[in-house]
């Protein structure tokens, strides 16, 4: 069995332990650039003991942002990203950059650019029609993922995490519900998975083994006629056979159609509505319960489904979902996972990893109230800690 606090190798990168700060959009990039607050955010979790922290979410194209204040990869963003990676390294941790294209999850109104999806659709997020991506669009976006990975190296990152989940663009292509295409990118799973595989291959070809490459992939979308576990297992096997990845992190849910499916616990409808601008605010108040569902929370809640993927591939895997203490960490190691990822628990206590390493009986103070989720629009934080 692996020891979660022992040093570990992830592709070409040596980490001081097997704990990764999961990507949680920080909401600290006003103007689309790194802020001092963003650096302090990641410096704190690095000082708190994680082996690697993940900077989220860094779009590969301007129209691929979930709003216009997010960073998208371009030369102007590199000096700030370099300062961030250097700050993380100074605390003894590695830095990973999450790269991707939001697709139908992008806010076209905020970006002032039309969104993209596999097929033409109405977006409940931007209240706009989203156009179907052309084959030329897809080729451009594949190339932009490769360019982003090269820029991540220039900015001093040790890894990139390719976002293939949550019904962002690559994930929306995987979904039978969202992908109604009749070309080589629609229909069979092999066709629906083509775009995701092309992205991963392009990133590998661009960076070789200079940095680690992870991918975040849905176990299931959590919606009817969505991407599900049997297809997820098959795609994981294809990605392994392609040789594109150094590790796989399984996630769940749809930011477009069922965001709470990943997080479990109560849905903070009132707080979400307060954080939105009109007319979305009124829509959340009136119809939020049709999209923001509540699910029972349990520690390690993705372990069962993720273990089915674990049994089907030999790729290193990261367990995400309800990792809050040594019991879940040790169970993940016993179940064959090489790494664990923590998110909400580190918002509550950036130094939780050091506490758990010093005291195996320590418990996370996170109550899983999910009221941190709406704070992403003004700076992600635990609301139980005074601002």
C-alpha cells in the first residue's frame, strides 16, 4: 500500500507527498490576469503541505472562458503565472495548470463572444443560443490546448490538467444528450470521444515528458441520457492506450445541467441567486431547484465508481470527492489510487494536510455546506471564516 505522505512520482515530476489541491475556480483574476490574491491563495495551500496545487481554470481561447475575467492563455498572462508558480515552488510544492475550453458552460454575454457546443443549443447560463462548433473550430481548439501546455512550461508549471469533465466543451462532446452531430464527432462513443482524445494527444506531442499531464474526466454527468460510467471506463482505457496521460482524475456532474452532482450536500440557492446578475438571479430564485439538486454527502463519495475505472486501467489515478481525513486517504491508497485530491476542505483549512500528517486522528472542519460555491464570482473562500 502507498503511504499518502511519502514522496511520489507523477510522470516526470517528483512530489513531496500524494495530496493534490484540486482545481476550484478561485475568482481572483479580475481583468484576466493573475492577482496578488491568487498568488496568496495558492501559496497558502502550498505552505499548508500539499504535494501539488492546481490553478483553475485557465482557458485555451477567449470564448472558452466561463466569464471575461478569467485568465486565457496569452503572452500577457505569463509573467503573473510565472510569479505564481515561483511562489508555490518556494513553499516546497509543485504547481499544475488546469487547461480547457468551457464550451456551452462559457458565458457568451460576459465574454462578448459566441459560445460553442457540439450542437446548436440554448444556454441556461448565458440565456443565449450557443452555436455548433465547426470542424475548423475543433482543430483550432486542439491546437490551442497544445499551445497552452507549451506556455505552461514557459510559466514554470510542473503539470497541466486537461479539463475533460463537467460538460465543458470536450465533455459536452462525450454526452449523448448534448452531442447530436452526424459527422465524425457524433453518434458512437468512438466518435464522441474523438475530440477529447485529439486534445490529449496534441498536448502530449507538444510537451513530451517535460511536464506531467493529467486529465479530469467524468464518471457520469448525473443527467438523463448523459455520459455514464460504462462509457467512462471505455474512454479511460482508450486514453491509456493512446499514451497521452500520466494520471487520470475522475469527477462527476454537469456545470451546465446538474452542478451539485459533484459536490453532494445542500444546494445554497439563496446564496447563488444573490451572487448572480439579472435576469439570471430571478431565474435561479424561480427555477433553481430544477437544476440545483441536493445529494447526501459522505466521505469518499466517488470512491465506489472511481474504483471501477481503477480496476480497468493501470494508469496512475487521483481520487477526488469527499477526501477530508486520513481514513479516506488510506482507503484510497489501499484501493490502488496513487494520489488524492482535496478541494473544499482546503478552503476551510489551507494547512489541513500538515495537521493530518502530524495527527492521523485530526478531522476537517469543513461542514460541506457548499456556501463556498457562490463565492467564486468575487473570490473563492470558506464563508465560515470571517472575510
